[in-house]
C-alpha cells in the first residue's frame, strides 16, 4: 500500500519535471523563431537547452540513476562555452558592422 502511494507520488513529480521542460522548450523555440535580436535568440537557445537538462533530471528521478544529472552537468558546461563563443561573435559583429539584428546579418552575404 505504501509502495503504491510512493510510486504514484514519484510519477507525479516526474510528470511535473516533463511539463516544466516542455513549457520551457516551447518558450525557447518561440523566442528563437519570433525574435530578431541576436542576444535574445541566444538566450532563447540557452532556455531550450536548459529545458532538455530538466528532462534529463526527470528521467534520472524516474530510473533512480545519476546518469541524467551527470549528463546535465556536462551539458551546462558545454552551454557556458557555447554562450561565450556566441557572445564573442555577436560583439564582433556589432563592433565591425553595427549589426544587432538577424536581418542585418543576412544582408551581409556577398
């Protein structure tokens, strides 16, 4: 009896992880498609990537393993490096071309 109640609570908590993950993924994808500012697009990409990390932790909670949390930590480290490179590219584009909009960068094609 107690085990079934505990398993129902565990499934409910895991479903909350997935609901939050899908909401954040939707917000991130919407931000990447609708916004034109490069920094906003980069932030939306990071939000979508972090939603995947939340899903990894939710799967980890369901299976009682630590693999999902370890993978999420590696993904966070990779996202930090990706954000640093992305911000560097955005800053160099702004310094050289005064381009902060995606449409201005598309016009830079030869």
